[in-house]
C-alpha cells in the first residue's frame, strides 16, 4: 500500500456520518468532503510536513489518495457500531443516542468513532513531523542521506514523515490484531 495512503487510513473518515448507508452521488460527495477535511486538518497541523509529504499539489493529491480510504474507514466504523449495538442495544442507545427517542444512536456512534480516528491520525502526523525535525536538526547531512531518495536528497523531510507515520500505523495494527 502506498505510504501516503496508509498514513491516512484511520482518519480519512472525518465528516462522514453514515457512509455505510449512503449510496450513489451523495456518497461520493460525502467521501470527497471527508477526504478534503482530513487533508485540511493535516495541513493545519504541520504545513511544512504536509507539503513535504504530498508535493507540489499537496491538497489535491492528498484528497485523491484519501477517497478510497474514507470509504473503507466509514465501513469499519459502521461495523464496530453494529457489533456494539448487537451486543447490548439498550446500552448502545443510552450511550450514543442524543434525541428524545435515542434513534440517532447509530449515526452518533459512527461519527464519534470517525472523529476519534481523525484526532489520532493528526496527532500521529504531528509527532512524525516533530521526530523528523529533531533528527534533521541533530545532523542534517546524515538526515538527507538516510531519508532522501532523489538526486539532490531534498525530499528527505517528506520521506521521513511518511515513513514514521506509516511505522506508527503498523505498530497500532500489530497491537490491535488478534494474531
């Protein structure tokens, strides 16, 4: 999986309240909005790192990469909520429902899980950028040699952030797996 895409797997779902239910062009519209929201959050978190990772057309390229991930993340959130609802529907409605009859519990659950994922992903992105800045400040020549992949090694910062963010996601996947 592309490192850039992998970096946004968990958080690409911001703003999509019920993608598992939505269909057609409405789903595409929600997906595009959610992808843009994620990318804007990452850009606001650390503009230099965001642009280093995504390149000249950073926001456009980030949004394109995020669309498939948004759909997948929304499905995952919906599945988690369904499992929770099936385990104890009364407790589920009490926990997540906010209107008088608590019938909005499912949508609120999905939205909450997606928001949590976004917060976590933006934090991971910021932490990766901080780590890379510290490495670069400590020894910029070694930093460029270690992470740079093009002729002039000027892509080192973006490659560093991408690799550290991917490593954080890999660690979470291993810790959360049943294997």
